């Protein structure tokens, strides 16, 4: 992939997303949320790829994956007024289909086209499919990390914004009560990624996001979380109970170990 290819893709993406702009204020907030998210994920993935010593072509491919990873979100929201796949459709699968329908990748070699399509298709899977080619797996790890890092930002800003400025589709529609589930605490203590299926409250949702730290594949991704204080910001928005503080300590120790490790990944 050349730099000219990347410039072309960015121009196509800008035109494509503008076609979903709406005079409705709420709809426009939700569309722009995903445009901004995409911009940030592109920046994140470049930092992670360069910080992990990938070559120039790999960095460009990674940025293209980031650019297109949520291309399905715009059609998803327009049709269903939600970003929740469980009550609408799989936005990764939809995005991969849109790339094929629009023939946007045709200027690339077939192997690079397929790499981008597969990375977009599976970027939102709970776990990386084991049957994929090792090169696709590398780019899946990159996009999943870059995506998660910015999703931390999205939700921190959501919690800190006045209600009238929040993009409605960001909400997970769970009770905002003091309670939280012990299973979420257990996941963090035992260094497991928590499941959406166990969410019963807003606090559960915050704890689930924290558990994503255990699914970061690159040290550079963990460094970005630490540099931007995202983990502490979410911890500080939880009840400061004994078990939450204990879970937070385990999480912070894990982050410290990752950052002080000699391994790059």
C-alpha cells in the first residue's frame, strides 16, 4: 500500500460518512461520535504499530484497517438508532460487506484487500478466531488494541459530560445504581476479560471496560492507557469499596508489570 492509497481511502471515508450527516441534532451527535472515534483509532494504531517496530507498509495497512474498522456503524445507526450489535446487527461483518460492495479497496493487491476485510470483519469478536492467517491476526491485535484505547476515552467523556451533550447511542441502557456484580470483580482479580452478558448496572459496565486491560496485546497500548490516565479515571468513577479497591490494585500491578517487562508485546 502506498501513501497515495491511504490518502484516497481517507477522502473516500470522509465523503462516505458525510452522506450520513443528519439535520437531527441527536442523530448528528451519534454520527460525529463515530467519525471522531475513527480519527482517534487511526492515530492510536499508528502509535502502537510504530512503537512495536512495524515497517512502513505495515503501518499504512494498520491505519487503513483503523480507518475502516467501524465503517458499518453509520449504516447500523441510521437503520437501528443504536450501536449495540446484540439488538441490531454485527457491525464488523456489515463493515466488511460494505468494503466489498463499494469496491473501495480494488486499487490494492488482493492479499492486502483481504487482510483489511478480514481485520474489519473480526475486530469486534469476543476473541480472535484461531483459524486466521498469522498476518491477519497481527492486524487484528493492532486494531483491537487501538479501538479499546479510544473506547476508554469515549466512555470517560460520556460520564463527565452534561446529559444534554451526551451522544445517546453511547449508553448501555443499564441502571445507574451503586450496586455492581461480584463476577465483574472476580474477572479483574483473576485477570480475565469480563463478558457483556454479566452486565447488570452502569458500574458493571465500567468494571467490564477495566477488564479490557487484560486483552491488550502490545506494550505500547498499555503505555497509552497509562499515559492518558484512562484506567484511574474509570476507577475513580466507581464506588470506593474494599473489593473494588482490591481489584484496582491487582489491575495497577498488572499494568506496572507489563510496562516494566522486557517484552515488546
